[in-house]
C-alpha cells in the first residue's frame, strides 16, 4: 500500500467520523421551555396545585408523544395574583429561556406580566384571566386566553340571580381588574335595582369583612353578589353568617371551586353558595383523556381551570413545533378550531375566545357540584 492510499483511507475515516458526529448532534432532541405563572401565594393560592398538576400532565404527554425529537420543560413561577409580582416572575421566566408563558390566573397578574413579556417578544396564553379589560390591553398582539371575557359571565350571573328569586341584590366587588370589571358589567346587565354596591381592596388586611357584611344587612338586601377571590370571599361569607344574613349568596368563578372550602375557618358558612364558572365544551377525546389523567394523578374533583391550563400548554407546544421561528403567527393558526380538554377554541383579533356558556355550581353543605348550565341561546338548564 503506497502513501497515497494511506492518506486517502485516513481522509475517508476522518470524513466518516465527522459525518457520524454531525448525525449524532442532529439527532439530539430540541429542548423547549414553557413558563407557567401560578398563584402559589395570594388570595387564590389553594387553586395553584390544580393548575400545576394539569401543567405536569400536559408536559408528560408532550414528552411521550415527541420522544426523541423534543424535550419539554415546564418552569413555574409564582405570580402572587399580583401585577407587580407577576411582572417580576415573567422576567425571571424570560431570563430562563422560555419560548412562551402560560398564565396568569388573576387578571391583574396577567396584565402585569404581559407588560414585560410583550416587549421581550414572548407570547402569553392565560388559562383563567377573565377581565374584559384584557381584550383591549396594550399587548402588541402577544396576549391570548382560553377563557371568555367576564362581559359574558356578567350576563350569566344576572340570569342566575333572577332565577334565584332575588330582586334587590348587594354587589360586593374587589377593586382590581377582575372584580371591578365583573361588577361593572353585572350592574349593566341587571335590569332591577341594586340595594348596595361596595368595592374593596382584596389585599389581606386592607378590607373589613364585617363592615362589608353589615352594609348588606343594613341595606335590607335579599341577596349578595360576590366578585371575590377565595380568601376575601370566605371572610365575607363567614361575616354574613355571623351577622345572621339568610339571603341568597351568589359568586363568580373566583369562588367556583371545590377547594374554596379550604379558605374557611367555619366551613359551614359556605352552605347554599351558588357560583358560575366557564362551561367545558362537549365531550371530546382530548377532554376524556385529560380528565382520566388528572384523576389518576390525584387531582381533586371540582377544580377550576385545570382543563384550560392543560389546553394553554398544548396550544403553545403545537405552535412551537409548527413554526419555532414565528410562534406568534403559529399561535393564531393553532388557535383556530382547536379541540381541547376545555372546549373548542378559536382566538379572535383580541386573542379572546367565545366560550361555550357557564356552569352553575353550588355548595350543599361542603359538597360541591355543578348541576346546571347557562348559555346565551338556552338560558339556564
């Protein structure tokens, strides 16, 4: 064998090793980081485990489905149900390299986070923020949500209030984006009189539950509408019970969760509460599969916005896989007739979805159920 042949074989071997290295490198799965803003602290902290369990299920399924091609990671940050804290948490997620953010739950937290995420070019899909104010938020098209606006929930609440025989309700609302928006929209939707209307800061230590309850009783109100979160809502309901209020108690999605009872000192006070929350869509394979996986993971019955959390993650993941270089455009395409666990979603120009009506839930003692529904076409059934 001459020196030329030796050199040729050597060159071929080098080329083979280089090609093998290229192939090995190209076969490495792509890591995709998705952020989740969860209210681990604050007035709805008891709902956070449900959101995070749903998120873990979505990530597990994605990694199983796309094994070898992608590795999905869920990075969780505490929104605190607070705009300032959520903005800081969003920046932490962005610094960790997330491609998109799921959340937040509280509307004010979502607005605080998108103010940071949008300029950074990171889209957000909220799983629970319902304030009408989000529709016109200054988000440069980066904010989406898989829950309908409270402009619609207010109509459902007015129908439920009338169906309960109430004619002179009190309206107690938080002075944040969620509470004020829902309170104003209810007042516009209610055709009768309102006996008293009072806003309060839901920050712990900033409101007097006893005084709020007394205003309901002093006004001779036959019912009370609570646009509240869990901690403040439970305090007001307990104060109403202590002061002998016997009228109807009606709430919205901020308290329509079986875990709401965790916020009470005297859990018997929750008996009789009626509350609305977005209604899941028709049964689909996605809904059945999620509910089975959630139950198998130990998820609690009656948890709110778990299917929506799952869907938000799945929509983001599908968008990244479809077009990783232009996630924003891909999100709009993916979010067109997307069949998920919480319904079939289509994002409009504001990033909103129409929803499929509302469940009308109730506490009988401490037992939680949602035996009725409200839709714009059929009313309460």
